[in-house]
């Protein structure tokens, strides 16, 4: 089946499959085991973070600052990642790496995830505010 001009095989699916071929990292109890897989078009290793939450482990671009609150402008979202855990959703920002979305409320993480998905699908530019904890707290999609 052709969707968006891409044959099913180029989207990581067999022609007859209706489910994505990418799977979340292997789990053992509350610990997510490192493994290689392709998630939302971005290949890379995955690991856990404190509290047992799973997280994509692709390292940020070399020289990227980690302890500042700043606006990042004209960025592209190239991947999305989430798992069946409460408020655990991430976006991959081109040239920067994986960024966790604000998890202070259900509505915040759902809204930011939808904005990230829309930006990735449309290839839109994104401006976002990143806090010193590394989470995206505010996002504008153009």
C-alpha cells in the first residue's frame, strides 16, 4: 500500500503488514535492556534513566550545552520515541539529539507529543524552550 508517496517497504513495513516493524527496547522487570532498533526512522541504542524510565540513548551533538535554559530556533524534529510508561515521550532534534518532553502533567506531554509528531510529519521548523533539566517545556511549530 502506498501512503504519502512512499512504498510500504521504504517505511519499514512489508507490503502486507499493517503494524510497524520497530519495537521498543527489550524489557526485564522494570529495567529496559540496551538494544539496537529503529524507532520512528531513527536508529540507535536505547537504555534506562533514573527511576526505571526507558530513554533513547543516542548521544547529543558534541559540544551541546546541557545546563542552560534557552530557546532553540529553526530546528527539525526527525524522530519520536515513547513507551508504555506514564509521561515518557521524547523527540529527536536534528543536530542536537534526543530531548525528553515536559512530564509535569498528562495534558502537557500529550500536547507536546502531538506538536512534535506534526512537525516531524510535515517537516516543519520548530522553536522550543529547553530547561536546565534538559526537558522541552514549550514548543512552537511553523
